[in-house]
């Protein structure tokens, strides 16, 4: 998995590409932990994401909890496969998805 990172002032965009699963979710978690200081807006761009597992969902939930105390988080460019996973797991009620 590749994670593209763009910081524009206090706005951070992370764009993971590939599969977000048990093997790769610790990488995204590490990038989030090192990158969120001073960030008030987090955008997760899933245009290049092919799949997300429960481990990836856990990382998203943790990021949402962190950002709810300091700003906003949104998920953009979600494909049909990942949207179905969000719907089945109830994440459509938790995340701001555009």
C-alpha cells in the first residue's frame, strides 16, 4: 500500500492506494499518529483504495474519534465495494462520506 500525504496549513489529505487490511493498516495508523498534530481538517481520499478490512475500519474509527475532538474528518471518492462495506458495518452513520 502507498499513502500519499498532502498538508495544506491545518488541512491534511491522506490518499491510501491498494488494500487497507491487517497487513497494511498499521502503516496508515502510524502515518495518522505522526501527522495529526495541529490538523483541524482531515480528508481521507479513497480514490485509489481497492479494499478495506475490519483492521482498516478500526483505524478509520480511531482517526474519527481523534478528529471529533479537534476538527473534522471526511472520506471522499469511495468506490462501490468499500461503500457496501461501510453500509453493512454502519460506518455510513459514523463517517462523513462525500
